[in-house]
C-alpha cells in the first residue's frame, strides 16, 4: 500500500519496501504480491497484462486523472514490452456523476485542458456534475486500450456497500472510512 497524495506518481516494486511509498500507483510482476489502493469516492483502477503477467493498481481521484496517472502507467507497461491488445483495465466503483457536483473553476480547468472534455460534464438545475469514471475511460480508450471494464457502482449512493468521502462530508461525519481494492498474480 501507499501513502496516497492525489498525484501521477507510481512505483515498480519487486519486494516489500522498507518504508511506506508516497504516490498513487504500484506495479509488479512478482507472484503472490498483492497491490492495494484505498478509495472513498476516487476511482480504483487495475491494470493487467495477460502476456507479461504484469499488474498495476492506481488511486485515481480527479487530480490524478487530470494529471493522467493511468496513461502514464500504461506508457510504462508499453516500455516494459506490454502490447495494448494484451492489456485489461478495470475502473472500479467510484462516485457517480449524479452525485459529483463541482464548481465552475473545476469545469474551466478541464475545458482548458481539452475542449472535448465537455462530454464528461452535465448541467442540471444550474449545477454542474462530473463523471470521473467516464473521463478515465475516455483517456484509456483514446490511448488505444480496447479491453476496458467499468464497474458501475456509486460509492456515494450505496451507503451499505461503500465508504464515501463526500457522503460523510454532507452528513457532517468526522471520518469516512476507506474502500480497499487489491490485485495479485497467483
């Protein structure tokens, strides 16, 4: 596991680190080595190359997604002899668009990055909502990965199944817990 910081920093590891690494992604080819990510509305993203047997786990909140952590890791996979057709990407449960209200500066930041990002926003009753999951899928698809699975479960709405930072904030809770997502090669 990592000390996660909403970045685009990741590590390739083949042994247990002596201290906790600071970043938002891990990669390994080592059998029996579980990579884990904590989330509470951010998206867990898992990557698997079925030929090279390399795996990756990413914590992708809006900041990491904006900084293209998933694309950065996929480029690393290709550098290590992966081929796009052998890569499988899974975007796990995260906050759904209907519960992800954002402010105008957030919207402008994404539109300034790429005007085509408009498709990831929806306006409803003078409010703007963002789809983190679709934004990530759009990046991955544009990169040329075809085997993408989205788990369409909303961490905000499914209160008996998932922890949610935003739901806890709306309910004035002190903490919000974390969901753990793990990948391992047997």
